[in-house]
C-alpha cells in the first residue's frame, strides 16, 4: 500500500505540472476550450504538432488527427472533397 500511495502522489504531482504548463501556454488554453480535450490531451497535441507554421495547409494537421476528406469514387475516378471548415477551424493552434 505504501508503494501505491507513493505512485498516487507522483500522479498528483504530474497533474499539477501539466496544469501549470497549460496555464502558461496560450495554444494549450485554446485547445482546452474544445469539448473533450483536457489539459493532458492539449499538452500532448501541442507537443506533437508543435508550431503550426511548419504545416503548409490546414489539411495537414487535420489528416494527422485522422480527419480525412470525403471521397466519392466511381468508374476508376477518385474524387476527394474538402474537409469542412468546422473541422479545420477547431485545429487552429499556435500563432
């Protein structure tokens, strides 16, 4: 039980550290406003994507998240439609 209690204290300390990071980073704060994204997920996304300037289009971070364009293919012709503005607007992080 002692080791479990120590592990629990470490988890609490890590959660407090994540909260401090989120309060200091504006990109994490904006991501935290999206429903379903809490401090751990917001910091993970910012750490993984980094500076948005590295991506040329809004579709790059969208595809990284798995938001893919709608597809309509017939007779061997592949047509890809765009991703809705609603989906890409939620991905606006960084400056």
